[in-house]
C-alpha cells in the first residue's frame, strides 16, 4: 500500500483560505460535528472578540485536509494557544475520522511544528473530553492535562424528554398556573428573515435582568462586540451551521428565550434568558422542556448546554470533563514553563484543603 504524500502549511483565517483549505469538507466528515469546530464560529470570533490574528495549522494527506488546528501566537511567537475568550466556552481541532490513533498523533506533531523552532508551549484550553484532540494527547508526557470544568448535555435518543418524574410534574403544575394568566406558546425560529427580530427579543430579555443592571452590565446588548459576534452567527457563510432562537410567549409578551446553534444531530444552547418578573413560574425551565421535546420531533440526538450551570443539576444531565491541555517544548523556555506550572499546581493543591 502506497504511503500518502504528507504536507502541512499555515493559513491566515479568512473566508477564502477556509474554502481553499478544505475545512468545510472536513467539518462535514465529522461523526459528531459541534459548533465550535465550524469555520463561521471562529470567523465571527476573530472579527469581533479576539485581539490577535487567528492562524490555522493544516496537515494534508494527498492534498486532502486531515487535521486543522486554529491558534493565536503570543510573545513574539514563543507561546501559542487555541483562540480564547470568555464567550468561546469550548475549543477544538478538526481531525479526519479516517486517521488511526498513530496517524492522529503524527499529524498533530506536524501541525505543532508549523509554529517554528522558538516556541515554548501550547495552551489548548476548553477542550471537551469527546474531542479527538484530547484523545491524541492521551498519556503523552510532553502534555500537561488539567480539568477546568464540566460540559453538560442530554441524550435525546431514549424517546423521553430530560428531567425526572418529579421535575416534570412540578413543571406541569407551573405551566398550568401560568396558563391561567394567558395563552402560552413556544416558537423555534430558523429562517433568516425571522432571526433578526427574534434576536431583538432575546437581547431585551437578557438585558432586563441582573446582567443589564448598572455595575453588572454583562448583557450582550450592552457590549457592541458581543452583539456583533452573535448577530454575525445568525448568517453563516458556510453550510453545516444552523442558528436557532427559541421564544416562549405569554399572549403577546415574550417571557423566555434561547440562542442556539445546530450542527448535525446536536442542538447547542449557548444562551438562555427569561423575564425575571415571571421567575416564580420557571419560564426558562419550561422553554428548556419544550425545546427538548421539539428537538426530539426533529430527530436530534443531543441537546447540549455547552457549560454545566448550577441550575442544570436538577435536570440530571450527562456531563464530561473540559480540559486545559499544555504542551511544553523541549527547550529552555519550555522547561522553565513546565517547572513554573508544577509550582503553581502544588500551590493550588495546598490551598484547596485550607479553603
């Protein structure tokens, strides 16, 4: 069997290089594609959220893209990291499912070499357990792995909506009480001509609560960059990413909203907002229940919460670790950073029992 011709190159992130690189085709080949692997996710982030340029390390077998690793370079290209921002809650590389584990590791090493000979370390943050990137790292001693949080999701393939019997009974009671005040209905909007108006309802709800209060102005509507980031995602340039905004109405009043992105059979809820004057009726939970049931009618397999918020515990979702992966170069800078991180880890471990 003839060995494939292997090449690698570094590309600056742009619509033209995305199309030329084969990224859309590699995304479509993923057995469980996720929104944070999609090119439009990083295009929007690069344009509106990130302060340094995004580059893509591309590895090819016979001119077919088999691995793509996005990164940002820092400190005169001595340090590299996956694109990082508070609203980039998960990150990943794209790896061809045709590669076996040994080929995956080789391709990853080829991608890392594109950073040059002077690099000290790689910081790959927010990598979920399911990621092929996490599997590539495995037990490699050149990598330090630290769990930073959990990601939660619901498996919809069992034919039953999420939530225990007790939770469903409680939500049924709250829904009945709310319906005494008016007609309750949910919408799931995906058409481009609907999404802009729906986005207005979502942002108004999010800004109406504590996020929009003075001194706590973290709402999307209060930050032009965030607003433009989420609005750009409503009009993706490449196929495979479907934005969705869900709204819960009481008569003519919108009382809850969700901002979501669908890739393949997975619907990911990025943001949830509700009218706090109706908090006694748990409108956010009612809409979550409705969206899960709607997703099942669309034959979706997964409803992802992306993060693992405290309120989700009563729903008993499945969870997986999210990792911070660090690769240290075999040079003076890499050895120094490894020693520094070990000291920090020891300090954290000593402080934890005291807390």
